[in-house]
C-alpha cells in the first residue's frame, strides 16, 4: 500500500535501519580498538541495575522456593538416616555393655574355677521354671556333661543353688531362696553351725531354731559347713541382715541376704563333686542280725530257766517273783533292741510258756 505524499516524513524505514546498524558497527569497532565506551557502558549498567533486580525477583523467588523444598526433603532423609543410625548404635552399645558384663562375669567364673579343687563346668541360664511358686532355673548342661542331681551351683561370689533334676542336655537348679531348699551353714566369725532355709519369692533366707541367746550378729558372714557331704566347706552363702530376739520366744528370728547373685547373672558354675554321704544301712540285713540275736538270747534264757526252776521255785513263789522275770530283767538292753523284730521271731512262742508257767503261783501268792 503506497503512502500518500502528504504523510511522508523523513527517511524511509530501511534507511533508518541501515543507518543505525552502521552506527552500531562503528561503535563496536571503536570500542574494541580504543576502549572508548567503557565509561558509557558502566553508566548505562548502573542506571539499568535496579530494573534488572526487579526483573529477576520472580526468578530468584522461584529458585528459593525450589531450594527450600529440596533442602527440606534432604534434611528429612538425613534425619531419618541419623535416627536409624542412632537406634543401631544404641542397640550395639547395649549389646556391647551386655557382652562386657558377660565377659567380666566369665572372667570371674574362670578365676573361681581355677581356685576350686573340684571339677566344674560353666552353664548358661536358658529360662526360669514354669512353676511361678518356686525358685528354679534351667541350665544348658546335663548328664552328657557330667552333671548329676545334688551338685552345687555357684557364681563368682558364692552358692546359688543345687541341681535337683537332670536331663541329657539340660539341668534344673533349685535356688537357695526356694521355700523347700535348706543348706547347712556356719558363722564365719565364731564357727556356730545352723541350717538356712529359703523363703520363696521374698528372696531371703531364714536361720530357724536358733536359740535366742545365740552368738550371732547383724553383718555376720555365713559359709557352708560341709557336714552334709554335698556342699564343699567354706563357700559363701549369705550375710545376716536382721536379728530379732524376744523374751517370750525360745528362738531368735534371723533373716539373711544371699551373697551370690541368685537372680542377676546368666552364667553359673556347676561343681561336679562326688557325693560323700555314707550309704544307709540295709534294713533287711539289720533285721536278720536282730532276729539272730533275739533267738540266741531267748535260747539262753530258756536253758537257764529250765535249769534253775526245780530248785528255786518255792523261794521265788514266796517272794512272788518268777524265774523268767529275772532272766528278762538281766537282759533289758537285748529285749529293747530286739523289740522291732519280736513280732517276726519264731522262737518267742516256745519261750513264752516256759517263762509264764512259773509265774502262775506268784500271782496266787500275792
């Protein structure tokens, strides 16, 4: 579309574009060769800087928001990782403390094992017994390792309990504080002997049937006396915690606290001691000996009564004493010793008439 000549003013658009392009090229050449426009550039940059800052505010805000959320996510992940690491470190620390305690306990048990003259084996507690009214534990050692019923169980301080039941690979141990457990003890200070009984769930021991004037004080150490043939002598048992005496009671009330860790340690030492209790006498053999002695005594008394009765019968009738009574009085110890077996002794039947026949006139004489 042609512009009317009335509205034409100045040079054309192509001329103006070419002119300004030429000026720009000249300024570039001059600036690159002579560095004459540096001051102009600095002035223009100073004037335009506030506009640049205002123009970059949205971009900077977007960058900051993005950085905030990125840093928040990174911090959350790092926090979670640190918490997991802290839990793991706490678990490892607890395990390390437990292992250190077990190591210390095992060292003490090893030292105790070296001091003991008897053979021993280390056992670990598996679990407590199922009966809540007893004080028993189960160890991971049994008859395959030489454990037998009656053997004492100790820790690095003293007596813990006694093996009461044995299986091939496990053993049941009754603790000292069990209500059915008793152990002979001796006061270390003066040698006074007694028996300590458990009190069940209370976790203490009692010294029963001790005289009110017994020489025992609070703080006295109790050790095994060894007279039972089960516990070796000299092992620590308990410490006297309370002594109560009343004028109206014949016995003192004595409470003792166990010296060993009956409810603390996990590793214990089983003493493989041999039982030194003498075997009980055979009741059948003893009965045979009593029967033989009774037969011999009755036979001798019958002979003596038959030999003396014809001559001394009148005098004895006057006195009212039977000859058999004198023979029986001569041997009262034999009659008392043979009393349990008198029911089964067959010679007693013929001896009874011979002893009773002279006694009839004695009754009539009275």
